[in-house]
């Protein structure tokens, strides 16, 4: 496999690979090794559909089933592939600027890591593009492994001792409070995770941070949120960002344990359609390494919805 760096700190494009032919006993072990090393993989010019997309994701682990996660039930083996699109239900145009569907997509313009608010977080997001607008709509990605390496020792020590509280609600409230009327937004209670996630394969540590963080265990919420915001700012300086300009057939796979990402604005009267599959972290991916020693989120730590006032 030929590779090309995407950024001088992380990420590679893998050339000469047809993702329709990847098998667990074939090229996948090489791809997985590059994933563990570089945290971000790009494949261009792929012939993707939902079956190819699903089969590829399943090589990394079980598909994320957010409905089952929220309900505490057994996840399904294959879940309908989520489409990130502003297309209207009739399929003949786009939704309006005030549509909750579009606003929910715009909420992803905050720096975040997928699924930190689930009972079991995600390992990867595998995204492919089908329709891209004439401009904008880039996905920007940063390495939180590189951010960890750049931290002063005092902040590393503080992060090692920190358990952050995560919820999907802050970014939705900051975008438009009407998003709290969507069941896919309000069905999660939130979770508590360590602020540092060591990679179980190579031992490299990464900050596990996101705009989903609203506090930290054992301190005032505003203090915990301020620490998270400081770490996010440090991780997302302009020189740290890889900005991906989508073309149809592109596939990006990133390590949710070691990156953050966000979407950039685009002309919202133009169609943008991507599909996204997250897979769920398993024990061999280091779940116990990010789980707090003093247990999961507690009732008094759960984000209080509309009553939260950002300071």
C-alpha cells in the first residue's frame, strides 16, 4: 500500500486500494495498523454504497446502534446507515434554513468527538461523500494525540486526573434550543470519561475531549468546562488542522479516541449528502482505559437541559 501524508502530525491517504475487496484476512490488518499509527485514513475514488460501507465498518467492530444504546438494549448487528444530508423528504430539493434537520447538521460545526455521550463510545467514524456543494462543507480534523504531546507537563498531570462529563445537549442548545424537541437529541443521559485515552496497541496517549463536555467530576461545572475549552483551543490552532475538501467517492476513517472534527459552513441552498457509520469501542480497543475508576455518570452529574447557563 502506498501512503501520502495528509498533515505533518497525523493522517495518511492510502492509495491503490479498492474498499470493495477488503477482507479481514486480506488487506485489512495493514489498514488497521495504519489506523492505529496515523489516526486518520483517506481513500479516494471509491465505488461506495451502503453494503460496501457497512462491510468496511464492520471490519473495525460492531456497528453503533444509538437507539439500543439509549434504551440499554442489545444492539442490532446491522443498522441502517445514517445519511448526513439536507435533502428534503420528497427528494427534489433541500430543506429550509430553519429546518431542524439542517440545524442539527450545523450543530456539528463545533469541535467534537462522536458519541462521547453514549454508554459505549465509538472507535471510528467511516464517512463517504455522495453529493458535495460548490464550496464549503469541508470536514476539519485535528489530532488530540499531537495535542497531548504539546501540553506542558502541569496540564498533562491535571488531565490525567480529570474525568469529564459529556452530553450531546450543549452544542444543540448553543445552535438552537428547538433541537431539544428532537428525540434523537434528548434520549441520552450523558456519560463520564477520563480526559486521557492511551492507545492499547502502541501506548500513545491522546486527549479525549469534545464540545460535548459540560463539566468535570468533583469540581464546579464552570471550572470543568473552562478546562475543556482550554484544551480544545490548544488542540485546534490553525496549524494543527487538516481540512478535507470532499469529492464524491472519498472515504475518511478517523480514530475517535485520538481526534476531534467539525463541519464547515456551505451554501445551505445546495445539497450536501454524506453517509456516516460509527463502530463501537470494544475492550481490546481500550474501553477500560478511558472508563473512570470511580464509576459511570451519576444522577447529580447529568446535564440539566434548558436550565444550563454557560458562564
